[in-house]
C-alpha cells in the first residue's frame, strides 16, 4: 500500500514574502518566534520578514541556529518561545533554521526529551497535531525543508537523527526566489546539489510512489539545467526561480524515501569539530553510492540519463563527479578534512540511519566502510 500526501500550503514566486502578514492572521499567530541564523540576519533578510509581519505582531527573534542544528540550540530556542509566550513559529533561512523550528514546535507542545521523538527511537507516532504552527521561508534552494515532514538534529549524545511526522509539515511555505539572489556561489552550488541528491535518491528508492517519482524527475531536470547558471550569476532570476522549484520538488518527493547518500552524510554532519555542510557532503558521496546501487534499480539509471540530458554511454556517477568539479565543490571527503579513522564509527551510524532503510540496495556497516573509503579519495 502506498501512502501519498501533499499537504503544505505553498505560495511560490518573486515577492511572496509580502504575504506573511496575511498568513500569520490566517493561522491566528500574533506572537511568533522568528527562528533564523546570524548570516540571514546580517544579510538583512530577517529584518525583511519582520517588516512583512507589519504592526501588531509581537515577534521574538532567535538568531543562533547552528549550521547543523543541535539539541542544545533547540532547548535555547524553546526556552525563549516559552518566556515570550509565543503562539507559533516563523523560520527564515536554510534547512537548519527550518529544522530547528520544527524541533521547537515539538518540545514546546509535547512532554519528554527530544530524543524520544527521533524516528530511530520509534518517535514518529508520539508527535501529534498539537505541534506549534510553523510558517517556513527558505533563503536557499537546497533542503526543501519548507515542504518536508522531517527535521535532522545533532543530539547531545553526538548522534544526528531525524524527526519524522506529517505533523511537522509547515502550515505554509513562502517560497520567494528574491531571497536567494545574493546567496554566494559556493552556497548556491552546495545547496543546489542537495536538491539534486534529494531528487535522485527519491527516484531510486524502492518504495511505491509514482507521483513522487514524477515530481523528483521534474525537479532533477530543472536543477541540472539551471544550477550552473545560478552559480555563475546569482541574479539570473530564471535560474533562481527554477532552483527554488527544484529544491521544493525534491523535498515534496522524498517522503518516498532517501538512501545511502543521506545515510552517510547524516553522521558526518554530526562530527562536532568539522562543521561539514550537508549539501556538500551529499554531492561528494553521491558518485560512490551511485556505483554501489548500479544494477539494483532496474532501468531507472537509463531514465535519469534522459532527464539529465546525458549522452549515451556516459557513466551516471562520473557525470555527477564532473558536475561537482565544474561547480567548484570538493572532489572527496579528504578535501573536506574528514579523517580516515572515523570511518568505522560513521559506517555503523550509517547503517542505523533511517534513510538506509530505503536505499535500493541493502547496505550493512561493512558496505558503508567501503563506500566511505571510496568517497575519501
């Protein structure tokens, strides 16, 4: 049986940030906690959101979202939410701010520690409709968390775990490509490849969801056609529009399941001393995973060739590696500073990650050790 649902209300186009006040009123939110990060504040985008709220809205700002959101930051933001007697959340930023806001939406309204709501701890059914309402405003084109039903948090014990529930879908997503025009080229490349990874892994997941596969392929086609343009010229409005759409589509689709790319990037993103970017990790490990999964996906690689416009005979993994190089991304994990001695521990965590369950080829810790070694270069 396939369970298929697309429930987030999405406003998508240049200028839709101006609709924030109306959407707050529709949800009855008068005292929101604005969750963001210092980079978004410095860029003036958080202030634009506050201005869009208009008079009469008593917003409180939490601006300390880490690059990889942590349980400690969730606790800080939740304490602020309660102190200010907030009645909802607005997240503006990349996936980190949106994920942190989702976690706050849980523990501000539910009893018990955050870890009890992690998917690997059987937490999905514990997350109820009582979650605080959330409006999500992406400022990057990558994670698609504005339409995603999950959040990934680095817990106090060092594990990077997913929180999953349809109740975590934001009530509204305001997708305004205008907010991405000044995004630096390296972040544009890294977040764009995150969207590519979402689309590819969703399509290859063995679960049954043809609508998700169709959405993923549309998103992949848009991303491949526009990512290099967006990196070369951040003010290419057509490219920015299509990259935000590709990002959104990747997340709409990945309810079908992800795979070994994310199973590898999640534990690496939890390494406390390296602060590794999730999208960059996905891009770097993707070629190794594509080689591992080859022969276990039927004729899906042929269709991906067509969607990506690849010439006959071009190896899919090599094509992704070449795209990474053209975008200026690292060639391997070693270039990102990942030490080889962490591989055994990362392999164990990758096997335990919830995304491993939907990889098209079953993978054990020993398989992940091989994949990590290949991705190290």
